[in-house]
C-alpha cells in the first residue's frame, strides 16, 4: 500500500540550524566555501544536497537563491529572478523525469510563520519515493479571478483556495519556461509583503506540475484558522473582487 504520511526524523531535526527566529545563530548558507555536496551552480545560485535530511524515504535538496542573506524574492532584479526560477524549474522537472520518485515537490518558505528555519533565501526540491503529492491536487484549486494574463502566463486570485482565504495562482504551459511566469510570482510576493490589508511577514510558494502545466501557488501565512486545522474546512472571504482589483490597480494599471 502506498504511504500517505511523511515520516520526520527527529534525531536529525534537532541538529538543524535555526536563525529565522534566533538572529544570533550563524547562517550556514553564507559560508559558501564550506558548502558540500553541490549538484549545480549558476553564479550565486546553488543547488546542493540537504545536509539535514529530516524526511525519511526522500531525497532532499536545497536551492540557495543568492549570496545575499538579506535579499528576498520580491526585490530581485528581473535578470536574477528569471535565472533563478528557470534554474529551479529545470532541476525540479529533471528530478521528476528520472523516474526514481513517486513525485517531486518544489517549494519556498519565507518568514517566521512559513514553517522554515533559515532566513537566507532558499527553496527546496524533494523527491518522494513512496508518496504522490498529485493525489491531493485538483484542478479547481487553481481556479480564480483573473488579475492579468497573456499567451505566456496567467495570474489569478483563487476562488477555491486549498487552505482558505487568499491564495494567488500563477500558471504557464510545461513545454518551455516563460519569463512572465516569474514576474507574476514576484508581483504576488511583493503585494503580500507590502500592500496586503493584514500585516504579512511570511509566505509560501508551492510549485505544481499538473495537467501539462506548471503552477505556482503563493500563500500569505498567518496563524492557520482552527476550522481548517480541526475539520479541513477552507474559508473563502467575501472581498476577493476587491483584492483582485487592488492588485490590478497597483501593478497593471
């Protein structure tokens, strides 16, 4: 029977460095000459094997986005943004295509409520040997109010959010990388950190390869509603029209 749960190795977990809350903790990603098990390098972008593989029956890698510990996705130059997202998607899809895994997840944590442990900008690409994440994915979770779109990519605010409240969706075809995809992604993150009606310091980005498309779901993070924790009930706010219009006004008018 296929496994339905990720198993977390606590003996490894307690050894992980943590500076997203403890600012006195040194950042291991800043000592680039000490990094080991490098897989690929493109300037300041590095993909390497995770030194603390807390998930059992999985192959864990870390994608260091930049050598600037205080940078953040919403502030990257367009050139670095395009290079980073192209690099990440390539290595994610390459890992999928090996056939060694039931599925491969690609995601980013940012901020104290995101579930991450290190503040240095990074993402993770993880091959899961016995779990197919796509079994929990449906097309409706990417449906939403259109904020902006072209033949290259589409940017929406979810009308059927997976967890609830506000989730931004960006999509493009899976045949070739489109730069507009990463620009929409940057816009969503910038809006969350700078214009969101509720003060936001944290977000997640979850990439999905589904129905021959690439999706990024950008989720602002707050304390999760007890209705979702206790009953799995997502809530849809009644001001989605306003928020979609506000993002249009700020970034696309």
